[in-house]
C-alpha cells in the first residue's frame, strides 16, 4: 500500500503541476481569443497535443494494480495478456474497412481501443523488464539482427498489402493504434535498446 502511494505521489508531482500550468495557459489564450475559461478545461484537453498527459494519468493510476498481478503471474499468462492487449490494434482497420458505425470518436469501443492499444506498449515494457531473457532485450546476435530486419519488412508489407488490396491510405495505415505502427514501434525499440555505441 505504501509503495503504491509513494509511486502515485512521485508521478503526480511530475505530471499534475505541468498539466495544470498548461491548462491555465491554454485557457487564458482561449479566453483572450474570444473563447471561454471554465472548469470544463480539466475534463477536455485544451489543446490537442496534450492528449498524452491524460493517457499517462490513466496508466499511472492503474500501474499499482497491474504491477501486483504481473509481478507474480506466470510467463505464459503474461504473454496471453500481451496478446489480448494487441487485439484492439485491429479494431481501427475493421472500422475503416467496413465503416462500422459503432466505432466512432465518441463510442466506448473507440475509447477502449485506444486505452488497450497504448496499454500494450506499457505491458511489453514490463514484460521485457521482468523476463530479461526475452529476445527483445537479450543483446545483439545474428538471429536478433534478422528478427529486427524481419519486423521492418513486416511493417513495409503491411503498408503495401493494406494500400494495394484493401484501399487504405498511408495515413490510415500509420495511425497510432494500428498493427503497422505496433510492428514498427517494436522494431525500432528492439533496434535502439540493443544498440551498443562504442
């Protein structure tokens, strides 16, 4: 319990103060340009690029709960939850391809899709931290170099197939919570994490 409180207190100092500062600054800017300066500034992002602060707040709030579970679960169970958290990456493609009206900017499915999508990266980092023999973090060898190249090749293949056979635009294929970006992010992380500068 104390560890959880200490964790949240440290993160609150790092996030809440800058967050409130930027909310006030953008609120003043909005007010002096004919807008309103009200309490709703805390509930909706005053500027689009501050979305990640809300995401960080959510992740930090659930970290103590996730930590207690994933610190003790088996490797197979951890991998199962990783797989489950990657499934929402395909929801965006489904929405674009079939024009699903249930998945829009204001639906609970859309919100869950983005929460679970970002949660995947969070869990992947925790997985690599706990299981040091994971191929993503166990140093470079010929096999890992081939894996990195294979991930980049898979990313390019997703872009090619998605554009040529499914009619997706490059922008649609490279939105945040999509399989192509997932593969590309993992490939870049694997490359940079294991890169040794001499």
